[in-house]
C-alpha cells in the first residue's frame, strides 16, 4: 500500500476525533417508508452474510454492541442506521449470499437495498466488505456491477485480516486492488482491517472523515 502522507495523517487524527463522538441506533428499515429522512452524510457497509459488517461498525465506533453481531449468518435483516455525533450516519446493510434465507426475504431485502443505493442523495460511499480469507467471489462481483450501474461510489474493505499470515495478506491485497481498479466507480485502494484486533480501523476512520469533510 502507498505510504501515508501528511494529509492522510491529518485525516486519521480528525477521523479518530469524529468517532469519539457518541453513536447511536436511529432506525431499522425493512420497507421504503421506514427509511429515515436524508439529513446527514451516509456511509453504508455492504457484503456477504458473516463478512463482518456489524463488527466493523462496532470497531469504528468503539462500541462493543452498537450493531449486533452474530455467529449465525443472515442475522442483520434490515437496513440499520446509526447516527455518529450528529455528523454522519453509518448504514449496516443486509448481508447477501446467505443460502438458507427464504426467497421472499431475499427479494424484500435486496429490493429495498437496491432502492436505497440508487436513490440516496446523502450516500457518500459504500464500503464493500470482503472476507480476506475468501477474496472476491461471484456474489461480490454481482454487487460490484450493481454499484457501477447505480453510480454508487464504493471502496473495498478486507475484513478478518488477523486470520492471515504476512504472505497471504500481500496476495489478497494485490489481487483485490487489481480487481477494484477495473471499476471506475471504485476508490483506487483497499483497506485491510481486523475488527477483532483493531487493525486498519484508524485509516478507515480517516477515509470516512475525508468523505464527509
Ligand atoms: N477473526 C475475526 N473474526 C471476525 C472479525 N470481524 C468479525 N468477525 C466474526 O465474524 C462473524 C460475523 O460477524 P458479523 O459482524 O456479525 O458479520 P455481518 O457481516 O454483520 O453478518 P450478517 O449481519 O449476518 O450479514 C462473527 O462471529 C464475528 O465475531 C475480525 O476482524 N476477525
Ligand atoms: Mg450484521
């Protein structure tokens, strides 16, 4: 990854301060009319079931259980909105790719998620989470093409990086960067994170700060 420059260091410091503010759950939406009004700049978190979306939101906000986490894939079934200090809103999107979810559930979730991605003027960026042990899969590629078509600006975040050794980290980061670079709507970088070991969290906070500044 590129060296951290002075601007990034300043963003990291501001990002750290941003997330010291209290964050709280504001709304859970399963239907369009339950979506909160567009007010604050929003950063959404997307990815397969169990990739670590809720855990990453907890790590960013320094809270153990702001967003619920679970061992059971498919747990987060609604779009959950968290207000951080009245400055920004984090959105925990329903996970995709969970085989055991009922078909009607999947349709309802993806329908609302798609509408949200397409019609949300306040949405600054979608963080697409990829499990670093699996790398980018076909379901993720489907989502990337949806982002591209919806003109959503997105960035890749690798999760659970604590599970990899040094050479595995280099391989997955290189491969992921190369694939993201093929998409014009993708931010040309990748964040390697561990919610469990608090790796890459400051960098991601800094990036989020730079998006809402
Ligand atoms: N080792 C490790 N495990 C993690 C990390 N982040 C999340 N996990 C584990 O991965 C599992 C799923 O995490 P969640 O945060 O619930 O995943 P999710 O993407 O919100 O899942 P859904 O809501 O079902 O879509 C949990 O058992 C977490 O403890 C990490 O950085 N390292
Ligand atoms: Mg979740």
